[in-house]
C-alpha cells in the first residue's frame, strides 16, 4: 500500500515496531497521512449529498480505486466509514483487508511491506456486509469488479441517503444482495439523471461480467455526467459530446 501515490488515497509513510512495555510482545504501527475532515459515514448521517458534490466525490473515489487496481490491489472493504472528506477532496483509507491480485504487477523490489502474502484464507468471509459483492459474500475469489459493486452501493447511499441493501439482520441483507434489486434511484430521488441511475445499476449487477469492468470506466462516466450537471456551457459541451458519439 505504501507504493500507492494518489491524491485521493491516504498516504502510508512508514511502518515500524514499538518495543514491548512488559507484555512480551512488540506493537506494530503505521505512520499515515494526517487528514482533517469528516468521514463520509458521518456526513451521510445528515442526509444525501447534493448531486454535484456526490458526482465529484464519486469520481474521485473511482479514480483512486483505478489507481489501486492498476497496482493489482483490491480494497475489499469500501464503505462510507473508509472514505474521508477533506478540503482537498475525498480520501480512501483502511486497506486492512486489501488483496494483492496475482494478475497485477509484482511489488517493487525496494518495498519493505510483505504484500505478496495473502491476509485471508481461501473461502474466508471478510468485509462489511451491506457493501459486499455477491461473490464476496459467497466466499469466492474476487477481483476489481467486486470493488466496483461496493462502489455502486456507496454511490447509491450518497445519492439516496439510504443503503442500497438493508434489512433487520445480516442474513436479510445478504439475501437482498444475492437475490433482490434495490429501488431505482429515480424512485427515491426523482431528480436523478437517467444516466446516473443506469451507471449505479450497472455497478450493482449481480454477475461481475455484467458490471463495469474497470473503475476507470466508471470515473469517465461520472466526469461526463458532471459536465451535464453544471453550467449551461457544460450542458452544451455534454450535448455536443453525445451528438459526436452518435
């Protein structure tokens, strides 16, 4: 994780060991970037984010995920509590459950972090249930598309002010993720652009093959939607881009 250098990922500066104080076991510690702000979870207690802010924050998160995925790192625990909103933008943190994808690039030789070793055993269920992908809940091997699903659940909550999948128990939430579709964003927030509703639904597809295949594609779509939600000039640019695509 120390090899990730991105404006929307909390920087890990160093790792170390504090000598034992009598317990007989030393304490490992991380030296991380200091972030002044509030977690997205705390912000959502006040209600959904305004559309323009939600699009901007979501694009930043998607770009950060893309940077991690290109290094072969899957976060596996993306949720509002692991995103900090600062004056300089959103920051993803807590890669404690992260997985190094074997298909990704080899870690740099000078790294002092043993990222090659998996942090979980095969089939072990780890994560935060309301934001876990179907394949993650089933204990299957996951790739970057699992983070895309978690991102979709996160974005849904940012826009709707409620979770995409919720129930009175963990078992109920698991059943909802595996078997049911959340209410459309347009039914919860009528002003939601159709393109944004489609983007979130594609993130939340049960089958990984039906989702966006890369976080970079999601970020591009969000930036394009941001152009259309801004000034009249931006809307004209968006309309021109759409006409050219035809």
